[in-house]
C-alpha cells in the first residue's frame, strides 16, 4: 500500500509542478484578457442575476431547475472539505503563503469558470424532466468545429474519457474524501466511531440521491446558505476579536508567498503548488465539474449562468476559504507538525471560542461535506447518462457513490485519500482545459452578444441558436 501511495505522490508532483499550475494560471489570465476582465467588471450583474433567480419562474409544467438551484448544487460541491480541511492541509504543507496562491487561483480562475459554465449552457440537451449537460456534452458536440484537425477528430473519445474521469473523481474518489473528513471531525468532537458515522452517512446519502436532481437541488438550496452564513459569521467574530493581529497575519501570508527566505529555501514552490492544488479542489474552476450543474438551469441566455458560476468561485475561495485561513493563522497552530487537515481547523477554532470550537466545526463539516457528497453524486450521474441510457447502470452507480465509497472513506488514511483526489483531479482538469481552450471562442462571442443587448437597454437578454449559425443544428435547447 505504501509503494502505491508513493507512486501516486510522484505522479502528482510531476503533473502539478510542471503542467497544471502553468495551464491553470496561464489559461485563467488568457480568458481574463479575452473576456475583458469580466469577473471584475460584471460583479453587479452577477449579484443581480443571482438575486432574481431565487424565485423559480413558471415554465409550462416542466420540472426545470432555476439559476439559484443550479448555483446551489455547484456551490454545494465546491463548499465542502476543501474549505475546512483542504485549506488547513495547504497551510500545514505549503505554509501561510499558500493562502495567497489560493486567492490568485480564485481571482483569475473565475474567468475560466465563466467560460466552462457558459459552454455547458450552450451545448446542454433535454433529459426526461430537466436539462442536462457539461464538458462531456460540449466536447462531443463542439470539438468537431475546431480549426485544428486532430481536435476535430477527438471529440467522441475525449468526451467518453472526461465522463469516466469525472465519474471516478467526484462520484467515487471525492465522496471518499468528504466522508473521511466528516468521520474524522465527528470522532474528534464527540468520540464517535468512524465506522458508525460512515454507516449513517451512507444511508442518508442514498435516500437523497435516489430522489434525482430535483431533490438534490432542493436540499442543496437549503443547506448551502445555512452553512455558509453560519460559518462566515463565526469567522467574522474571530477576526474582530483578534483585529490587532490582522496586520501580522497579512504580513505572514505575503512574506511566505514572496519572501527572500522562502525563495532561498525553496518553500515558495511548496506554497504555490499547494495553494493552487487546494484552491482548485475548493473552487473547481477549470476542473469541469461546475458546468454539469450550470447546464441544468433554465435561463434565457447562456451567459447568465456563466456569470452566476463565476460568482460562485468568489463565494467559495475569497469568502469561505479565507474564513478558515484567518482562523488557523490567528491561532498560530499551523506550525504544529502533529496537526493537519480538519484536526488543525478544529484545534485552531478551539483556541478562539473554547470547547465549542471543535463541536461547531464537526457540525459545519457535516453540513459542508454532506452537501458535497450529494452534489458530487449528481456530476457522476449526468456523465453516466451521457455514456449509457441503461437505468441499471445508474442504480449500481448510486449504491457505489452514496453507499460503498462513503463507507470506504470512513476507513482509509487522510494521506491516501488526498493523493487519490489529487491524481484524479489532475487528469480531469487537463482533459477539460484542452476543450475549453478550443471552444472558448464561443463563450467570447456569447458575452459580446449579451453585452450588446444590455447596451440596447434589454434587461433580460435572449439567445437563439440562429445567432451561432454554424452550431444551430447542435443546439436543441435554444430554439
């Protein structure tokens, strides 16, 4: 087992050190430039769209998911282990400078999130009682229009590869990590045996995933605001109570990210790699997961959901992840070698609010991670339905994702769980980045059309497939 874990670690180091960091940061900067800094210039429009989406519009009796519910499903997947345990692991391994690189990943990654979610909306299709889509769909339908011949021929096999990777990454491996973190937090706070916690989680997850996307969306729309607001206010209390230490914390973050000692000692590389890895695990920008949720929304223009999903990256990393980072750095416990993951977050909060801290974190991580389990499950289901229409395959997957993998997470080690996640996440992200680099031109054109309609005074821009004539026959949801 140790040799397998060492091999996975080596492959992860190569992929993250030399390939994905450059692709994610470079790609995010390119999208930011081509979209004219959309993630900064249109924040007001993002907030307006999300506010207006809270009320589900009537749509002739169809069971469509509205923008807010699709946003909640994607944030449910984002806001989970990565925000409480992932941030702690990034700081413990990469130092306080990792926080800065998490912020950078979010700021430029939100442009990448806009592109992939807009493409997900553009190429979505109709399922039995909702829309369905994601990278597998825009790879299959869009790659044949690429100007580069090898990519034109790669659509089918790339779409199948992505569908397999995301099913393994989110529906299976990611759920293992979420369950592992919940069980560790409950054991630390209440002394509950991890095996029993795992059994309860499995039953709860199965009850929800067998209800389909509507039940998942409604549960997520309830849990996500509840947990995010509660955790945010607790973090604000901790920051206010230690306001005199904030200049020191900010200095530590930036010094560790760029300081002379870090450059000489080589730790700046660890801060960069762990900040980007944990930032991606948290906000998922460029990974290809959020478009699966974004595609389910019933909107009048693909750009609307792209803007809302870009806002989701800010919500996740700049808000929730920063809360965890400040709690840990204000405590000073990040230098303790025996603390890592969720235990570091719990111990840090205990120094601020007493014995209530570990209990609150245990409850918070249960809500965060459980909502991620059910959202992650849906990502896998959407892609299984892309590969096959056999209902028994979906049923088997439900038992695997909601039952067996959750139980497995209660039993494996933290290090093994993170290594498996990092490897799956690297392969998945690489596949999606190739696709959105090739198809990003359609997101650019759609944003130009949306802005043009807004300048004409149209409050709710409309998109019809005739506006992209070369794709018209492949856009069956945009009559």
